[in-house]
């Protein structure tokens, strides 16, 4: 068992690829648009890897609050087209591309393997919890609901403060909101566990913000190529196992 510091009084989650299998949803959506808009025989896994790496930095610009959501997706779509030999979409062509992409993406929203069990565990133990994300609040509420996790409070999105993780203010606002939701006005970051799949924006950033982070590394995740980034703290492939650590350090 990994030792966490007592007392822990609440849990915060990342959403994408922590509670919801977003990588799998991206895989389905990108395979569909690749079949329609890219030359025959394009490697769908390579397209997925390109999308997830965001080599143009467009999603990172959205996370930083310098690019809106629609524009970042348009630029990423055009970069996929140019990288893999497809025709330029233009704004009109992007409409059809995005309609197909979004339809397939939403259809792929399912919970991670033990996400539902993990939330049920917290409910039984009456442990306060909530979620934060680098996507818009309403969109993530829709995603959680579609994945059967609609009871998870969506506390902070990129639209809440105008920027996202790894800025520590995002984590601090989520701590404040989960505390307010459960009458824990004195809750401080060190009393909150955080679970997320990204070693930089989640695990390191939460630690730097004063929370007790666990890096979630699920087995068999789509696009599981190593990024070279790591985290020296606690790491776990199971949400329920990680929450066992959390509950053992409960205050």
C-alpha cells in the first residue's frame, strides 16, 4: 500500500482517461473521419497518436485560454489533413468533418473500467468528491452523464477561470468548491487527494498545488505510447485500488 499523509477529507478526479475513456472515443471518431477524408490505407493509430500529441499546440493554446474550442479543433483537423495527405478542408469542409467527428466521439463516451465502482465506493464511504477538467464545464457534464457518471460534480472547467491545468489556481478553486459543496469550509489542498492520468498536467501540477496526487496509469489504454514524461509520486492502474489508499488516510 502507498502511504498518503493524513488526514484526507476529499477526492478530486480528472475526467478524460481517468473517469471516461476519452482515448477510446477519439480512436473511433478519428478512424471515421480518416476513412472519409484521408487517402485509403492511412494508419488510423498514427492519426490517433498525432491527434493526442497535439503537435501544433492548438489544444494547449485552448487550455491556456488563448484559443477558443471550435478554432482549436478546426486547426487540428487541418493539420491532420495536411500531415496524412488529405485535402484542405476549409471552413465549409470542416463543418462536415466536425459533424461526423462529434457524432462518433460522443457515441464512444464510456466509463473507464472501474470508474463506476470507484464512485460507488466513495458514495458508500460518504467521502466527498468532484471533478475538474481542461474542457468546458457543460461539455464535461454531458460526457459524464453519457458515461453513466452524472452524479460526479463537475466543479471546474477551462471556462471557470479562463484557463486550465497545470495552473495551481484551477486546483485551488476545485478544492474550494468541493469543500463548499460538503460544508468543509476549512478544507485545504493538503487534505485532498487527486487522481489523473497525465503526469504533468495532473500528477505534477496537483502536487505543486499542494494536493496529494496519484498518477493513474490504466492498463490497456488506447494510444499508450510512452511520452517520456513521468511522475515520482504514487502511481496506480486501478481507481479502486488508489481510493483504498485514500480511504486508509482518511481524516
